[in-house]
C-alpha cells in the first residue's frame, strides 16, 4: 500500500473513532416504506427525532427508534458524556436496498407471477451541534470585523 493510501486510511479511522454510527441490516421492509419515515428525522435534534418516531403510526418507525437508541448509546460511549437536549443531531440516515427474496405467485392459465420481497439496510450517523456552532460563530466574528 502506498503512503497516500495509508495516510487516507489512518485519517478515516481517526474520524470513525469519534463518530457515532449504528447500522440495521436485512430489515424485512421495503426501502421505499423505510425512507418515508427516515426522511422525517433527517437533520433533526436527537430527542426530537425520538419523539417523532415514538408517536409515528408506521411499522418501520419502531425499528428506527430502536436503531436511534443504539446510535445514542454509541455516541455516549465514544464521547464519554450523557446526551442532553440540543447536544447531538441526526447527521445522516441512509436507507439502502438489501437482498430481495423472489417468490412465485400462481397466476391464471398455468402461469406464475414473480413476487419480490424486498429488504433494506439502514445506517444512522449522529453529529455534534457544538462543532457546527463554533464554525458559525467564527464566521460571524469575521463578518462583524469587516
């Protein structure tokens, strides 16, 4: 492996040490249904996202709520402090299609229709509000000085 690739890999590993990630694999729900719930919490503050998921009537919201709790506990373990109101937010949530089970359904005149039972993979990444607020504060200070 070259020097640049090794340095890039080491940088990625350092970033992942401080990033809270949770993954849910092979969820037996179609990705389209899961994305509709995931879009509700993308970019929201963590506690607000938990409330949205708790009171949502869709079946995929309960699975996402458990996944978000896992991401919160990962964030607490990596940062070493308890999560409070307004401290972390859902930086990104990705819903990718997983494996597809193909089944046959009887059809008229001796034929068969193919039924595709879809599944998905969900990844949640949490971010800190402190890091984003510091950059905006320094930008405001430079604007005032001009």
